[in-house]
C-alpha cells in the first residue's frame, strides 16, 4: 500500500492512497490551520473504528444476526504534553437489531480484536484499548 499527502495551503493537505479516494486534512485555527479537514489523529481513531466495524459486521452477517443499525464509537484520551499521543482508547460497539445474540456479538468483537483488525493490532502495542458492547432492540 502507498499513501501520500499533498500540501494545498497553510496547514491544509489532501491525503490519498492506492484506493484513489481523497481525504482533507487541516489543523485547528489556533495552530495556523482553517479547520477544513480531519486532524491526523482523528483519522487514526476513525481508521481503528472502521477496521473493527468492518470485521464485526461481516462476522455478524455470517452468523445470521438481524442487525438493523451498527456503529463503533471510539473515544481517545491524549497526553497533555507534546507529542500528544493516545494514552488510552475505548471502543463501544452499538448493535441494534432483532433478537441479537450477545454471545455472537462478543465472539465477533473478540475475533476482530484478536485476529482480524490490523489497526487494532498495531495500536494495541502502543496504547491500552478497552471495549464495551451495547445491544439495543429495534
């Protein structure tokens, strides 16, 4: 995989990779940006959420779970001093559906966390990651 960022102006960049999609990046106004794009660590959190979400929903579909809505909420605590790295991460898997089997969801999350999600495997080496499952009927 190859990726690049191309400078636009100020602290604004366009990020792209082999997939051909473009994502805007920018800094907060307080540091010279205009706030017109993702901050790099925001993208890391979104990447983590997206990686595990794709795993879990795929596994739940194979398990014939009747999921009607699904999201992964990612909460990141950061160090107060530079470099302001993640110091803890919390994932909340929110599964909405009909007669969702908690054991199936727990299995899907565990498989993502321990076997399939490469973003989680990399980040877990640097920061503790907690997870929680919320199941809603509907």
